[in-house]
C-alpha cells in the first residue's frame, strides 16, 4: 500500500473528533490541576494573561490534529482495543517520559511531569479509543 492509499483510507472525521477531544480533556484536566500546574511552572495570573489565546488555541488545534493523524496512521485498521492501548502507550511510554527528560534538564518538580504527562496519557488514550472505534 502506498502513502496516498493510506491517506485516502483514513477517517478524517474521526481524526478531527480525536483532535478536538484533547481540548475537552485539557479544559477539564487543567481546571482541576490549575493551582498545582501554575506552581510547577512558576506562573502567576498576570503571566498567564499575557498569552495570545487565539494563537495558543489555533496552534494547539493544529498540533492536536497532527498528533491524531499520526496516531491514526499508526493504528491503521485495528480495533478499539488496539487503538486504546496504542494511545495509552504513546502517551505514557513516549510523551510522558519525553516530558520527564525535559523536566530533569529544566530542573522542574515532579508535579510538572505528573500533571502534563498525566494529561498526555489520558488525551492519547482517548484519541486512540476514538480512532480505533470509528472506522
């Protein structure tokens, strides 16, 4: 199978929904862990107000779309169980430990890894479940 066939066989609506799911999960996750997340990053409310939120949300969606596309290509035509497991392993085995390595070099607290890595584990697991279930 060549690359153009792989792209044609993807469920683009599922990829969009999987990408959007990261926003829902992130909104819930970071509202629950807001204070701890701010402390782990040495953020204040004033610092957070300086962000350009349209740019943050626009780029976040683009990056989420790329992540969902990548995961969809990895999952292929496998089922929901494989998709969920693949999503979990991508979030835990790759992303969380990549965050942990960066945190070591940046001298970040363990909470930084647990909060951000935990979000990625949940987000990738849900993305994988959506992509595996929706063929």
